[in-house]
C-alpha cells in the first residue's frame, strides 16, 4: 500500500471516529451515564475532567531533582582534562548539588501554581453549578406551591 492510500484511509477513519465521538460520547447529557467504562473514560478525557499535567509535572520534578543531586554528587569527584591540565569539578558539582534542587523546586512550583489555580476554579465551578441547580429546584417547588399569576386576596 502506498503512503497516499494509507493517508487517505487514515483521514477517512479519523473523520468517522470524530463524528462518532461527537455524537455518542462527548455530549454533556452522557456525563456519568455511559455504561462502558472505556467510553466514560473517553468522555472524561476529551472533556478535561481530570488534569494529567499535574501528575506529569510531579514526575518531571522528581526526575529533575534526583538528576541534579546525583550528577552534582558524582561531579564533585570528577576532573576535566583541559589544555592547561586537569581541573577539579568539585565546586561545579557542589553548586549543582545545592542550587539545582532549589531551582527545580522554584520552577515547578510556579508551574504547579497555574495548574492548581485551574483545578480550584474547576472545583468552584462544579460547586456553583450544583448550588444553582439546587436553588432552581427550590424555586420551582415554591412556584408550584404559590403560583405567580394567582390573584392576591384582599382582606376587608
């Protein structure tokens, strides 16, 4: 099969799957109502119900911090051959060992502040929607008990 045919078939399959997802999985009316766990996961994934960037950033922070500590420690005991002779890398390793994790923490903390801000706004939005729907339900109950268009009774 040539690359052109493969690309054409891939494009047709892509359009078909997108239409299927938009019709059967992504509408808000299917939120929490899909029987298939995979389809529910797809619904949550494409509607950004969970932020995966938070876990990825945490993993990258741990990897970066451990790399700074390990490289800094072993660099302290290494030497670099230069034109003028061997030079110790002790101070470079010590700086990397101390400043590296602090810098990593600062950078990733700034990134996590943005992620946590978005997550908190999403939580507040969910709570606001829940309280608004509860208020609407209580207003509907009051309206059914005391209709707005009823004539007030005048006491004489």
